C-alpha cells in the first residue's frame, strides 16, 4: 500500500501538460529539421541568425579544428616510446620474462611443505628500461664500446671503443633531457590543451546546439501558425512569440560563450610552454653532442693519422 501511495504521489507531482508541450515541441522540431534537410522548406522560411553569431560560429569551428589538428600529433608525448625503433620486440621479451618469473615464484611458494621438488628461486626480471630513441642509442653505443674494449684488453684503449663511450655519454644527457621534455609537454601543454577542448569549446558547442534547437522550434511554430485554424491562431501566435524570445536569449548566451572561448589566452600560453620544453630539449641535445663531437673528431683525426703513418712504412 505504501508503494502505491509513493507511486501516486510521484505521478501527482508530474506536470503532464508541460511534459506534453515539450514532447510536441520536440516532435515539431524534428519534423522541421527533416523538411529542411530534404529541401522542403523555402530559404525565406528559415529564420536567419545574426551575422555576428555566424561569424563567431565559423571562428569557433576553426579554433576547435586547430586544437584537434595539433593534438593529433602532440598526443605522442603521452607515450615515451613514440620514436623507439624496436619496442614491440623488447616488450614481448620483457613480458615473457615477467610471466616466467611470476609462474616460478608462484610454484616455489605453493610447493613449500609438500613432497614435490620446489623449483630454484627465480631471478627477478630485469628492471624496466626507458623506451626512447636517445635511450636506445645510449644503450647500443655503451654496449658496443664495452664489447670492443673487452676484446682489446685492459692494456690497450681502442679508438673506436673510446669514441663509442663518448657518444654514449652524450646521449645519456640527451636521454634525460628527453624525459624532462615529455613530462613538461604533458603537464604544461597536453593537459590544459585538452581541457580547453573538452570544457570551454565543448560548452560553446552545446550552446550553439541549443540555438539550433530553438531556431527549429521557432520555425516549426511559424509553420503551425501559418496553417492554424482561426480558433487556434491566437494560441499559435503566442507560441511564436515565446519561441522568438527563447531564440534571442539562447543566441545571446551562445555569442557570449563563443566570445569567451575566442578571447581565452590559455591556448597561446600552452603553445608557448610546449615550445619552451622543446627548445630546452634541443638546446641540451645540441650542447651534449657538440661537446662529445669535438672529442670524437680528435680521435678521428688521430686514427686517420695513425692509419696513414702505417701505410707510409
């Protein structure tokens, strides 16, 4: 009984007249939109929106397109492996090692206290490595240098081994700068750039959609007035006036929101932060390579001299 009373109370609070009016408006707007799409409405029967509104609409569309275009490329900063040459193969290898370690650990733990032989304690998987091109160059150069120096023996320093070690030291600094650049790009550019796209621009687009719906309701109301019987013309005329007021109000709101979006200084500030992060990275890279390149060039000149000297004798 209490449940029925609650239902009755809820039903009693519903304004069915208002709900019916909204449904009717929604249906009429849908019909109006369909007729316009099919070319069944004359151009002079479609309410013209203010030129200021249309100009702002075009500018907001361009702003949104610009955000999406830049975001499509800069989104790579969300993943550090965007320039890594063999990350797929290494990821599979690391996954295999991790699974093997977890299975062996599970078996060793669960076979304790049983008559079954327990497997030897597994070696932990190697620590995760940064997957960027600078880190890959660093690791490959360092590994190659160690291999050459080991083959040459401790008593002799190999020129190429020394050059590779210098090259690796330069890329070690670049690899660190690369991680700092990506972190700065994510924090100072990507996050606020996407916030602008998903909040202020999205709100402006929602306001424009409200204008579109209001305009359709007005034109549908005008069609209803045009075809109304004499007894219903007064009511239809009031509906048109209300729809006109609603459209004016929603258009003003949309214009204000679009102006706010277009005047927002954040996108320029965000782009400046991205440029600063990139400049710092490339400056650090240039400085690191400039330092080691000079030493490598000295080794190159010395090696060439030794080679020519050996050919002369």
